[in-house]
């Protein structure tokens, strides 16, 4: 099992552009992860909402973080499927992903992520802005 800091370091070393976004792994391990995407003006799309690629990227990073935190350095685990349902307009603030592993098999992992806007006090708002499911293939 890796700590949140170790997971963040693995993500940053494998995907150096992620460090530029300021992505923060706040918790990882025990079949779950919590990852924060700090707000930047460049994440806003026309209409004043956070872009879909921003939300999908955070969800994918949270799934990877949950796997690394639970299984250790399985850097070659890859996204096999990602499905996102946009539920409501996110606020122009930090975005928080809370991920849990639903099923951990020998060759694949099924995960679920809820995305929340930050409530302004560092905690997730009550209602999610998106619901994500995904499958990762394990090496």
C-alpha cells in the first residue's frame, strides 16, 4: 500500500503534466482515494462552468490513486472504460473526487467516483456534480 504522498509522486513522475495542474492526492488506500483539482481559470468552458475534460481527468486520476494506494506500484494499470454522468453545474472552485473500489479482481478493478465542488471551506458540497464509473485493467 502507498501513502497519499507516494501515490501523488507516482502520478507526477508518470504524467509530468499532471504536476502543472496542481492535482493533490489527499487520501489513498483502503480501497478508496480522495483527490482535489485546484481551481484555475483555464478550466472554465464557455457558459462559465468547469469543462468536461477537467472533470473526467480528475475522476481518472482518482481511480488510479485508489488502485495505487490499495495495491502499491502497479504503474501499468490502465483505464479500460470510463463512464461519466454530469449531474449539475459545478461551481468555479476546487473540484473534489471521492473514489471507491467496488470490485478488485486479478485482472481488473471496477471503481466508482463522485465529483463535488468545494464548499468554500475545503469540504465537498452535499450534492455531487458528476457520477463516474470505470474499469481499470491490471498488468
